[in-house]
């Protein structure tokens, strides 16, 4: 099927970046190990200003990868049961810089309290375990998609930079 360039363009849907984050209790993590092998996982989180915090165990591959300061990507995505079109699920993907927060520091204490408020008393138990560490994930840049023809570049402040309309889909 050939589509001409005179067809009506799809109007982008207004971005709702923070609303997607607020609707999420956990994030999807993508990390790499020292040999460049990928690993995907997830972690419950809290957001303080523009930084995301996760409390994770060193028994998990992704924790070791994050603690070693390797590149990471995080994703928030609309629930499959809530989407109208599976190919156009709302999603936010962010490249992030990871850093470990010192145990019992002011940041540690503040964030662990917020994690407990968000995710329950289990945080009291795991935060006392020696293999759990607190990781800060600082956004660098990313992309936000909320439908066909509705994709955007996102900056480190999770603000929309521009509509990604530079590449048109091509038909055979």
C-alpha cells in the first residue's frame, strides 16, 4: 500500500510525562555488565525532584551493574490492560546516571522513609539488610511516546524538548 504525503498527518497527543511516572510504582531497568551483556529487571522506586531512587539487593545482577556505574536505561510504560492500542502504549524511556547513596546519610534516611510511605513496611525489613543498597538514578535524556506520530525528546529535567517529527514512517 502506498501512502502519499498529502494524507492527513496524525496530530500528536499532549505529553503527560509526570502523570505516567505518578501512575507507576515500579520502573523497568536495563543495565549491562562488565562484558557488555544486557540485563533487564524492575524495581519499586520513589521520585524526589527529578531523581529516582531504588532500594535493591546486591544479589541481583542489575544492582552490581548499577553500583559499578555502568550505563543504564529506565522505562515507565502504560499497563497493557489500560491501553487502547498495544503498538502505541504510552512510555517514557530515560538514560540515567547511577550513583550509590551512603547508608545512614541524610539522603538515605529521607528516601528510605519515602520508600516506606510508598511501598509499605517491607522497606523497614529490607533497608536493614546489608546486601540492600540505595541507588540514585539521575536522568540524562530520554524519549516519551504516547501514540502514533506522538513521540518527543525529553531532557534531564523530564521536560519535553521537541516533537520527534524528523523521521516519517515509510510504507512498502
